[in-house]
């Protein structure tokens, strides 16, 4: 990874973002995230931890690399090595990226040009995140 900007761990069950459900409000259809009750507190927690980890950083419009590891508790009856079940990685990282944007570590998640994202089983659910700035002539 390039020059590290922030490294942090957020404990708790990771919440995906992206599955939409249609609700009727006053006779009109409204789209909302399927996990909206859990999503907002999760994003706030990620943003708070990210902000604390990178309090010395102000949002800059530079290319960045991200490495994120999502950890889930293995259910007692599960024998498989990897969590090859929902939630999807793309939806998990979407909630983290939006939280990091809210925290101001970067101007927009479109700045992410390199990422490695994995899911694993472990004792403590959560996500470990490293964000690095890619300097000219370097690769993530």
C-alpha cells in the first residue's frame, strides 16, 4: 500500500448498504435501504472511528487504496471455512465507504482506485480498514 493515511478497527456486526425495499408513504412509493434500522448506527460508528483515527487528515482529492477485512462470527453449526453467504462484499464496503466520506477522510469514494476487500470468520465481528494515499508513480 502507498502512504498510509488511516488505519482503524470498528467492532460490531458489519451492516451492508444497497438492498432497496419499496415502502408506500401517503400513497406514494419510496425506496429505502432494507437494513435502514441497523445501517445508520453502523455508518455513524464507522465514521466516528475513522474520524478519530485520521483526525490529522483533511479531505484531499487524491487517489487512494483501501484494504478492508470484514469479520463475522461463525455460527455454531457452520463447518465451512469461509463466509460464502450474505451479506455481499460490495454492499458491505459501500456502507464503509459512505461512512468514510461522511467522516471527511476523502472528498468522495470515487477516489478509491485500488482496493482489497475480504470476509472471514473470527471471534470478534467488525471491520479492519487501512486507507493509503497513492502518490504519483506508485501503485496501491
